[in-house]
C-alpha cells in the first residue's frame, strides 16, 4: 500500500510538472482586482481546452478546485451592486469559466461529479431566476450560451447527475435556463435531449433542426405526444404568466419584481395556436424526413423502411395518439366550417363501413369527436389519465 501511495504521489508530481500551476488559471485575488483580464485569460484556456491532450493534463483536482473557486467568486459578484462595468467584467469571466468547466466534462465522469460536489448547479439556480427580472435587461450572448451548454455537458451520459440536476432546477430554474435559449433554440434541445430522452451520442455540430428532430423523435416514439399535446392545448395564458412570475421570485424578492420578468418574457412567447401547431408540424417533419419539401416531396428514395415509416407505425398502434389525432382533425374541420359558414354536415358511418374498418361507430362520429376535443381543451383530461 505504501508503494502504491508513493506511485500515486509520483504521478501527481509528474502531472504538476507537465501542466502549468492551476492550469494557467488566474489567482483569485487577481480575478477580483481585474475581472476583465481574468476573463481574457480564461477565454484563452477555453480555446486550449478544445484539445483532448490539454483536457487530460488539466483535469486534476488542483485545476478543478481553482476553477470552482473562480466560478464561486464571479457568481457572488453578479448582482452585488457593483458598477455596470465591473458587473459586465465578472459576467464575462464567469461565462468563460463555465465554458471551460463544460469542456472539461467531455468524457470524464470524475469532472462531472466534481461540479456536483461543489454545488455549481445549486448556486446557479437563484442567479438564473433573479435574472428573469433583471432591470438592466438580459445578459450577454456568451453568458446565454455558457449556462445551457455547461448543464448539457454536465449531465451527458450520467444518469445520476440527470436526476440531480432535475431535482435542483425543476421547475423554475429549468424554465429560467430555457428562457436564455430563445436566440439559439438548439441549446435548449441539446439540454432537453440530455435530460429527458438520453440516447446515443450525437455530434456537437448538429444543427437546431436536427437536435429538435432527435429530441421529438425520442419523445414521440415513447408515447409522449398525446400527453404533451393535451397539456399545451389546455394551457391558458394567465397560467403561463403566473408560472413565469413565480420563477422570477426567489426567496426574499419583492413581488413587484415579477412584473419586470413578465414584461421581458411575454414578447418572446408564441401564441397558443402556434404552440400546438408546432407539435403537429414537428411530427409531420419527422414522418416525411428532413430532406422532404413542404408537400412531402424530395425525401430519400431508398427501399429500406425509413425512420418516418417506423415512427408512423409506432404512433398508429398507439390508441391514445389515434384518438387524439381523430379528435383534433374533427375539431379542425368543424372550426373551418363554422368560421366560413360552410354547409358541412358529416354523415354517420354505416354499420357495414364500421365493420369493414374494424372500428366502433363512436370512433368515427365526427361531431362527437370534435366536441370531445373542445371539451378537453377546456376541462383537461380525465383523472385516470393524470394518474
């Protein structure tokens, strides 16, 4: 055992000799005195950390502790009443530190677990919620990039950390993170995929549409479409507004602050029809494939069963999805006829037709289906479904 401990100490000495002290990170005192300079120094390290050799040499305890100390230091400085120039400098330094922490997570569970031990997520959560109502407006683009990408790498491939981050952030902290991503939606989809539907590793350069496809395909193929759609369908604007007000109110904050958050977020929110429409459009895109045009043409022409056909098979064998799709189609036809005063009176299906299709007459009763969809939007699903 003594020889083993001696070898470990010798290895640590070799690593220390190979890597600069603290990995080249600025000292805490220097970061306090000149956060702008600290931001520049850490940004250079972020560039260096793109190389696997650098990450290997600088993933030891000394560097990780020094970086965690800098994160704590700059995070405490945000919202501390400093001048705008100092606030912006600390924000830039913190964003660079989070990007470096993000890169160091790549393929290293020990690094991911280090950030959990240091409580980085728990320390970020109140800051993110308070920023929803920040009087000076939203923070910089580097900050809005750094936070969601750090969290995405933190939980990637680590089931225990996914649970930890969900417990630390859900619901208000997580909503605050997603609110940062309006300028780059793919960051939200990357984080959502890693948190809610983890699967095979996906290249980091995947674009927003492909990340959305990956996430939604996982969700839909697991039977999530009816639940998600019904939840959004019955969501009211005032419910959403109350939620964001609560998200912007960490303990001890004046309720008046919530109005600032709401004023900043409302212009970014889509209307209700766009939200439910997005789900159908996304599903349509998954079924016809990313290479298809608006009319479904231009897809891949191979003879092998496509992922879209497989997804269609899964959905069409899901009774809840078929019921939902039938109700929504019937309701849409009914609303169009009502809006344009069309003489549309669908006839009831005959017993012979129902027998040939293998369905009950109630399942193809268009007026009844339309009424069910309208009632669902108002009163929500049955209690058994919530269970």
